[in-house]
């Protein structure tokens, strides 16, 4: 089965909106072993959309379209579907009921503009929208499938997961297996990781390995293709073992893991509580931890101690220490971690203090300088880190380094090489 | 000038990485009035990359390539550039110095793998990398320009801003002007916004208006094309005035503004201090506020009062109130805002408490129920909001609604219709 992904919208073409839809669809189709032959972006113009529908439909078995289904005048996708398939619009009762309920649940009044969204191309099976008002369309013609979904990412995602992907899966007869597995590392640069792995051809034996760095670390993606799912899985397992033997302590997770999800699991498994004191990251560490469902099981509280007064009053950092060493110092990091652990009665205290930039640096304490403190029942320590000069990247890197320090403490992994 | 953007990397094609590079480049070229004829993604395969180089180079004046310049075996872009332009690799002293300094500044040892990155195609002007080790290439052939940059977004962005865009700008002679302007709204659904604007054709008089919704609100993008920059700007100004007359109080900013940047400006201009107490959003509001450079000028402190103990001990919420109404209640929201304002001596206190899901809901207090509290020197109030059932979307929406409540208080904008 060959697929083409079409994203409709000037906002993508001119870079005002990221094409998260094509990425999500690409990932999901790849999981189903479907080959994506093309991914294209077209503007909100009927003539161009119709031409792209034709090009995609002629050369592929599956076409997935997103965007342009909203209730306003600039949304032309439905009209193009009606024209391309030479069909007509009919009001769909189920869809109208969905839209009415959606508005009622939010205490809003249904307008004519929204009622109009219950009009669905006659030859399409409507795909109901649990997150918004515009329905999607599932169209079968010959042996080909044409799916249209709204451009709002969470609406599209909900339709994909609950309707489109299960329906596609039932139509597939898979023969070749492409399996990928991702090992997620942090705290080690790409080049050093590569060097530590040694002879890469010996390691891979025909499999593929990609290194994908960003500010949170380097992802290693292993890809194996085989006629048998079992062979592919075994081979991935063998390569993974070899990699772990060499750089295992830098690997915090696999695939969709995040450092915060890994830490959440470790803490919940131990029934342990964490408290966090953030200065320079300003809530980012806490925000990441509370993105995990059930975070109240392990996160007791957090303090964003931005001012010195907050550090002293809420976390009992000594004023003398701040005077003597400055708020950005290894001593204050240690006291922040100790303080937040003590006031919350938690098992672990984690803290960060640093200079994120662009302003606030000096010769002795440049932008990018960070201290991370951590305490458990036995030790209370802090480390120095030096990052770059971009504020948001520094926040990301600091939060990642802090969570990694906690992971290493929880698992007893040393920082020594 | 016609441009083609090529993104190299399987990780984009299969959706493991978002194509932020194409979006950024698309936006920057559009700002320079350059027409983007195509944006394509190709895998890390030499034959396919070479074919794509040819296709793009034949039909365009400007080709921008990102990805595949890293130090590991899976990066093949440099080899393709050498082959396509029939040139050779030469060690560049400046680049080698940059790489050496980069490693020194981070206290790391330069490896052979990294030293190799100082080899640059002979016909290219290297584009120095201030954020990493791989240089980019600026190649001119005939009247055409071919630019190659690393795939790491912040490395590419730095090269674009400091080298590529200024250099392209000097080569342009613009004739037609396409000007866009974005008005950012929140707290009003797309359909209601559309209805409130009335007759859209009367409003636009040939200009274009797009509605771009996401969980933070609806962006209205106005586009005007004209032979004269002044005419285009005047027309945009007129349309903007008409829109503001109808839905102005929902508009919090323009173009690259964020609600947090707008609030930061308002608070700094007044010399006012803010403190925030977050329960359900777990640090997201504080994180957004501290993304603004200079946030220490207006943000005094924040508390992530996840447990009831934290609410009582740190923010002086009454235990009786929690007992009687529950932690998710209008009364607790008000006391949280009052408490955080009082302990910090700030001018404004902002608080949120709610149920983000997926678990924790009940019939009387379902997932998505949120209370937001706000206090200044005169009033202390709280509002109820009802969002959906997706945890991360609920966090985003709650943080946006809280910041919008603060903006409306600061500007004296009523919630009444």
C-alpha cells in the first residue's frame, strides 16, 4: 500500500504553522508498514487542491488530506471534495447531533455557520469529531481510499486513532517488516557517543542506525527490515544489547519515553515523593513532571524561587550564603534542594539556579552557567554545568540535566567516565 | 526569485521529527517576498538526494537544504554536495578553529570525528556555526544560490539569521509586495469570531483573511498584495481597524506576540510585580512567563502547590475551606491567589486549581473543570472554566485562560458580552 499525505493551508507553506499533522500521519503509517511516497503542502486554493487530489489519487492507494474543513470562508476543502468526486452535500443527522452536543457541553449557542458543518459529501462516510465540530470524510472509490480530516491537530489525531488507523489496519496484508527502535540518551554529545560505539558496521550487520541530536540529547534510531517479524525483532534486540553494553548509562529510555516519564515511574514504583525548587528554569521542570498523568502520586510541591526573598522565606536559604557566594552558586543550589526537601517532607529535593540569558551574565558568572542541587536522605550535593547563550535552549538543557541528575541518583549511576 | 526548500532526513519523512526547519525557512523567505515553489522531504540516501538537488536547481534561483551534515556515518549530505558540484574537500582553518574553541568552551576533548567536520567543499564559502560544530555551505553557480545547513534547528536558525538572510536580502530587487499581519485572539471560538465580523467581503475589499485556531486561541491572518508597499500597509491598517472595532477586546496581540510577552510588557511598564500559585497546571504558567527575557523584573515568585499541605503551609489556604468545598473550588482558587499575593508582597496574585485528567474527575467535578483566581490591591475574585478531557490540552487552555484573566484585569476589559 502506497500513501500520499496532503496538507492544505498557506499557514504551513509560509511557515506560520508547523506541519505536525504530516509528522503524526507519517509516524502512524510507518508503524503500519505503509510506504509514504510523498508528503506535500498546498495553499488554500481550489484549483491547486483539485490538481493535487488528482496527482495523489492517480499514483497511490491511500490519500490522507488534512486542513481546510473549518466553518469560515477560507476553508475550501469540502467544496474540492464535492467537485473532485462529483458528489453533493447532504445534512447528516449524527453529525448535527454531535455539533449540537459539543456546543451545549460548552454552554455556547449553535450558530448557522456551525450547523452548516453537518453537511457531508453524499459518497463519504462521516468521521465523527470528538474534539471539535467539523466531521472528517472516509471515501472509498475502486480499491482506493481517500480520507479528509480537519487541520486542527488534536481533532485530526482523535479521528486517526479512533477511526482511520483501525480501519486501515483491517485492510492490510503485510509482507515485509520494517521495525524501528529508538534509544534515548542525554548528557553525551553525538560525536562521543559515535566514538564509544566503536566499529559501526560490526555493530549493525546490515541494520541502519541514525543519530538524531537536539537540546535534550541524542536519539539513536535502529531500523531493521526482514521478511519475518520475529527475525527483525530479534535482530533489533541484539543490536540494542550491544549498544547498551557500551553506552548504557547514557540511555534513559526508548521510543516515546521522556525523561520525566521515566522518573515518574521510578518514583511511583518506590512510593517516593519529590519536591523541586526552580530558579532559572522558572517552572519548566515542574511543568514537565506534571505533564505526566498521575504526577500527584510523586510530586509533592514546587517552588519557583525567582527572587532572593523567595529563596530565603520559602526555602530557608541562608542570606549570608547568598551574600557571600551569590544566588547562582553551588552552595545556594545545595541549600535550595535541602530546603525544598525539608519543607515538604519529601524523599528527594531537586533544585536549579543559573543564568539563562540573554542578560545577567558577568565575566566570572557567564550566561549559561548553571548549578543543580539534589538531596535524598543520605546525600546533599550539587554540580556545575555550562550551557550556551540562548535563553530557551538553556532552560531546556538545564531542565534535562536536572532530571538526568535525579535519574542517576535514583539508579545509582555515576557521573565519572 | 523562486525558492525550493529541501529537508533531508528519514526522521522527518516518517514523522519522528517535526519539520520545524522548513517552517522557519518558509517564514523567513516569505518575509523577503520570495516565492516558495516547493518544499520537499527526502531520505538520507545519496541517489535520491542527488536527484532532488538536480530537480530543485534546474527550476529555481535559490535552493535551501538542511540536514545530514552531522559527524556520523548516516550523514551523507556533504558527500552529495561534493558529487553534485564536482568539487573536492579542503580543510578550512577558520572552521577548525571554531570547532576547537567550541569543544574547549564545553570542557570536552576534540575527537577525530569532529575534526573531520572542518573539511569543506572547495567551491563553497563556509557558513560558521556558532551553536555547534558542522559548518554550512554557501555556493554560487551562475546566478543561482545553493545553501546547505545542518538539520539541528538552532544551528540552522543561527546561520540563517546571521549569514544567509542578510546575504540574500542584498541580492533582491523586489517589485510586488505581499504583506501579512496576524491578530491574535483568545477566549472566543472561531465560528463566533467569524459571525461577529459580519459581512466578510465588505470588510476585506479583496484582501485575504484566514482563521487559524489552536488550543490557545484563534489567529486571524490578513494578507494584502500590492505594487506599492505603502498601499499594502495602509490597506492592512484599515482592515485591522475595522476588525478591532468589532472584536478588539478578544485581541491580545499581533504576529509574534504571545500572551506572556504582552503581559510582561504591561507589568514592566507599570513597575508591577506578579506572583503565581499553580495547582493543576503544575508550573506551565510560570514556565511561560519565565520564557520572557527579563522576567525577573515582574515575576516575584511562584508556588506549585500540588498537595493540599503545600496549599495550606505555603499559601495559607484555610484547611476548613478545602474540607468544605474541596481543593478544586472557586473559594480555594480565590484563597490561593490571595495567599501568593500576600506572602510575596506582589501587586498581583494569580492562581489555578482544576482537574486536568485523565483521572481524578467525578460527576459533580468532571475532568476539565478549572477555577482561576486573581487578586490586585482592590479585588480578589475567581472564575469557573470548563475544558475538555485531554490533560496536555487542558494545561495549555488553563494557562491561557489564566493569563487572559490577568490581561483583562490589567486593561480593565470586561468578560460580559
